[in-house]
């Protein structure tokens, strides 16, 4: 009797007893009394969520056995996305009891059930227990939406393991993720077969894309260095801020320097503008031409004379000088007209060097602690996305990287990312066998999708 136990058992004992129950039993217990409702919503009771398994009736906090899991779900995926198997040994039409409509209906019901469970979770359960959730497995879900994933990421700040493989999630699932959470706790991210994922997701995860619209205005105060750093500006005296905010191919972000002196710097997205302006070291501003490399090295960098900077046009790099007291000048830093340029710690311009946290830049992105990343069959991603992941210190703890079936990346992008993965044994690095140039021809493993019927591969017809 709930009311009797309410009076005689302390909360710790009750929670221990509840820890042996399944999620559906916990939800039933929540309806017994107000106290039980509070106790079963203790975050320690919800370490993992498996909405797909729960929708199929397997109410457990433990994953299916790996083999069964992969086999069962892969066959479910093939049926759902690829239709009937033409090579099947059994002629299903001869089975008198077989009705294809039943199968479609069953899949439809499963999808509806998943949507119901996910909607209930994000609306009623995760707001209370989200901090305890470390694992979320949505693999092969046909009911999950980008909105569900976005809410799960928002409500579960301590998530370590996220499996979205073979789902139809899109870039919007990860919007804001890299901007608001700083260094994330995520260790395992599986996006295998997420064919709608593009570079935008990788920019979001790295926190260097376009900030969400609600963060565009107002910008931090000019002297609020911490806030500027949180917005993606490099803490060192270089102009990585613009690079880190993704100025190369995406919509432009403009920080209007004209209002610098009255303390109202506005950050806004203005696609109509061709020039980019951004704050450098909070004390001077510069303007980049959109195609600065095309008009002669060094010529398109305009540096404000108002704040005591001048330009050295003798090379592609411009030295920035800052006025000190009593009319003296001091060397402030160096900037290059190439947007891919990153200034190194010695102050010289070093193209393609990544910003290293150990050298003074404390900014790391949301995937910094990742050990497993699969982008298998995310064929829309390009080198631009991989380069985004390689910035802000890259992925130093990554041990497994699967880029098989990513048909729009080249060896340059793979090398840029792999170079930041100091813990990566190339035996666990997978990419297309026909990659050109091949960055690790002898050490990396090949494509994992050869002869796979339901994952993308450039050699699938062979
Ligand atoms: Fe090229 Fe598989 S993607 S070999």
C-alpha cells in the first residue's frame, strides 16, 4: 500500500526499491501519491532512455544485446527504408497468412508509438530527470524528429552517449548546441546513415557557425572579454574571431565598428553586405573583403586609423600596431588576408595551423571530449564541415572516426581533422577507398560500406 509505505520507508530506501523497476512501472508508481511521484522522478533512476525499444514493448533501462540489436534493427531499417527484399529466399506471397498491409500497419503503429513516447518524455519526464540521463539511443527510429533531438540535447546536459544512426534527423536538431554549452560532455556520437546532416550540424557542434537569431542582438559590451570569448572570439591577439564564427561560406556576421565608441556594438547577420567587419582584441577593428585573395595579397585589409593601427603591405600578412601611452606604439599582432590563416603563438602568420588551447586559447568546442564519432553515409558533409570540427583544439580524445560513404569530402579535409585527433589510432579511421589525395594510404582502414546494401558507398554497384 503506497500510503502505508509513505509513512514507514525513508526516501533513500524507496529510491533503491524503485531502481529495480522498469520505466513503465516507474510511471505507474508516479500515479500512486504525490510523494511517490516526486521520488520516481529522481534523476538517478533515469540513467538512459531507449524510446525505440520502449515503443516496441521492451521496457528496460538496459540496451539490447549488441548482436541482436544490430541484426534486428538493421532488418527493421531495411524493410522500412528500402522496401521489400527482392532476393529473399522465402516467397512471402505463397504464405497464405502473409498480408503486406499488416506489416505496413505494424510499422506505422511503431512510428506512432515512438512519437507518443518521445513527446511524453520531452514534455513531462526529461524536464525533471534530464540531468541524470547519460545515454540516449534513438537508432533506427522512424518516429523521431529533429525537434525531439533538439529538446533531448537541451534537457539532458550530462549526456555522454547519443545514437541517432539511421534516422532522418536534420541540422536543426543540433542548432544552438555548440553555442550554449561550451565544452560538452558527449563521448559517443553516432550519426551513421543520417543522410540529412550537412556541414551546418558540424559547425553547430563546433560552435562556430551562425549563432541562433535570439543571440544576435545585443552583443556583449566592448569591455566584456569573457562574453566575447564565449561568442567565439579568440582570446589571443589575433583575428581568429571571424574565422571561428564561420565567415568563409556561410551567411556573414557583421559587427558594426561604427558604434564601437559609444559602446553599442551590434552583431547582426546581413547577407546583403559584402564586407566583413569584426572586432579584434576589443580595441581595434578591421574590414575584410569577401574575396580578399583575388585582388592582391594584403590589399583588401583595411585597418582603422582611429584606434592606432596601421598596415604593413609588404606581405600577405599585416602587422597591427596599437598606440600605447605617450604616443609610443607596440606590436599587437599579425593578421593574414587568407581566411584560413591562424596566427601562431610566436606572432607570425602560419596558414592552416589550428588554434591550440595549450597555447593560450581556452576555447574548446562542444565535442572536445568525444571518443567515438561516426558520420558514415552522411554524404552531404564536405571538407568545410570537417575543418570546422578541427578548430578550437579539435577532437584530441577521439579514438574512432568513421567517414565511410562521405562522398563529398577529400583527403585534405580528413587530414585536417585527423591531425587534431591525437588519440586516434588510424586502424580505427575509416573513409572511402577511392579518396584523393589519400592522406593515410598505409595506416588507415578502408571503407566500411563495401557490399553493404543499406549504407552509401561509391562502389555499391560493383
Ligand atoms: Fe568509396 Fe565506400 S564510399 S569505397
